[in-house]
C-alpha cells in the first residue's frame, strides 16, 4: 500500500514537539496574534529572503489581500493561467477584476511568449503560479512586466523554497502568496497562509486589510475582513519550520528517483528540471498515455495517485461567462487529460518508491 499522502507519517515523529507547542499556548492564553505569529512571520521572511512576511488564514485570503493591496478591482484585468487550483482565479473575480488567461508550457507554468499578447491598457497585474513546485520562467516574465509597468503577484502555494536562478520564490516578484494548507509542503494542522514582500507599504496594507482595517484596537480606517493566521497554527508551523529544508531535500530526492527510474518508459513523460530552477516537487506530475487506465491499474495495486487538476479553470461551469471554450488553451487542456501526480512526500521509503515505479513499468510493459 502506498497512499497518495500520509500526514500521520509526518506527524508521528513530531508529536511531542507539536503537543508541547499547543500546551504552551493553552497555558499563556494568547490565542489571537502575539509572539508565535510574530516569530513565524520573521522566520518565514528569513526563509524566503524577503524583508516582510504577513500570516493569513489561507492561501486564498493571501491572494485576495495582495490584489486589494495593489488596488486591483472593478474594470481591471489580471493575467493568469488556467491550469491552477480554482482559488487563483476566484480571488481575481472576488475583487471585481477580470481574469485573462494565457496558456502554459511543458513545465505547467505560464508561457511568457503568450503573456505579451494578453496585456492590455486595463492590465493591472500578472498573477503567475509556480505550479507543482517548479518556478515559472521569471526572467522572461519580469521582462514583460517591466516593459508594461505591471506588478507580479507570485502564487507560491505549491512552491515553498523553490528557487529561480538561486533566488527563492515569494521574493522575486512584487508580492508572494503562500498556502499552508495541510497538503502543502509546509503545512498547518488546518488552514493557513502567508504573504511575502520586500515593499514596506504593501506589507502595511496587507496587514491592515487582513485585520479588519484596524490601525489599533479602537481605530478602524478601512472596511475589511479578518484574515489573521491563527496563533495555534503559527505555533505548529514554527515546529515544522525546523524540518522544512530537510523535507524539501527528501522530496527532491524522491523526484530524482522517479526521473531516473521512469525516463525510459515509452508512454510516460517525467518532468526535467531546467538549469534555472530548484524545483521542490509539491506534486510530482507525469504525463501518461491512457492516464485513467494507469490510475486505475495503480489503484488496484494499492498505489494512490491524484490529478491536479482534471478540469482547467476556463472550462469550469462557473467560468462560462468569461467567454472561453474548449480549444482556448490547447496545452493546458492536453495536459489536463494526461497528468498524474505520484506520491512524493518526504516520508516515502525506497520500497514504496520502487512499488510505484514497478506498477507503472508493469502497465506499459516496460
Ligand atoms: C496554486 C494554489 N493557489 C491557491 C491555493 C489556495 O490556498 P488555500 O487552500 O490555502 O486557500 C492553492 C491550494 O489550496 C493552490 O494550490
């Protein structure tokens, strides 16, 4: 049996540290903001090499706050990709702006060649995603962004510690948005998120907007909601931050194992890292002929897999009013039919990795 995810395997060795952290909070009773949130924000900023980090209650709220802090709303366009989790686009819709999709390339990331053509006088931001934990083509995208004077929002939900030309994501564009959802590589025991930036003004804006527009306890200067990172989650995340570098190395090693073991299998395409990137493989996504049959075949052998994501956002029923159709983004659509995420979590054993590889090789008679 190789489950697709195994959070118990992550938490078992951490139980004492995690319970100690929770016990400490129960004893001091500061459940909203406070020392643990401050410490988490400081350590996370250091991890990403940014001046600031601001905790949020989810990756989704991180994106909404980033868009709002950049004053993006009615009548504005935001260029983004159609193959992400639906949240990336929901946030654009929720602030009243219009998502303009561009197709992706073989690494599942925004195709810079298409980006240029999607920019109009109404474009107010490029919202790119570092999909699967592989950084987008930042040199080319920054070039276009600078030419048109638009900010870059990095959706780093899948990419903690990923690097492009030695620089960590979240600090390359104007503002970075991370999810700390339980299935992410740095994961809370519940929902969580964080925003990174080097710009003081943006940091102040997202902090204010994420805390009901309160300048202080009694002075509200702007209508806004509550997107604060929970203090219990911050305490849990502080424990996990001690391990994130090691977990990431193990994910990368698991990815390298699959690359080597599956590269020669006809019918399977494995991701190949470019010299620019340090991929962190939040998901290890292969493209497979007869993908659904392969998925069933592995399932029968007790091997869990997943599809991220089977329906591109422009083909979701909710997106019908945006005017896109099947054929609008051929690469994203073709990938949606062939992608399969293999188990890649750090706690996988060599025997389990071997079982996944054997299952795939068997299916293709390789
Ligand atoms: C690329 C991407 N963006 C945004 C999100 C939203 O994050 P959250 O679930 O923490 O709201 C996720 C994951 O859930 C994601 O994978």
